[in-house]
C-alpha cells in the first residue's frame, strides 16, 4: 500500500465529494477542471496498467477491506491521495 495516509470523509458537503459529483454529471466541469472520474475496480486496474496519472482515489468505506481493492491500492503511485467516504447517504 502507498505511504499516503487515508483521509476519512464524513460529509456530503466535502469539496472533494462535490467535485466528484460535478465531474460525473457535467461535461463542462470535466473540461474546466481537466479531470475525469473513473469508476470501478476494472477501470482503475486499466488506468494503472496504462500509467494513467491517478491523482486521487475515493473509496466507499465498505470497499476499503475488499482484497481486489487492497491489491489496486498497493499499486498506486505515492503521490495519489486516498479518501474513504463514510456517508449515511449515497455519495452519487
């Protein structure tokens, strides 16, 4: 696993959550920010295999202990921040 600590998000008002929602739903925001969102283990694996620069990973709390997720997290570059969402309402 990377040496980067995992930050816990407990509010849907968090700026990272707001940005992720905007990137998922608004092409204008994706162009403006120069970022996109990839969802799921298989897309994350493909991004890592192609050396796509993953800047940040947002995980559901339930996904954190999943063996496939742990394996992918161990392959992340050290500059990638990892955030774990612990929200009572759906993130997206």
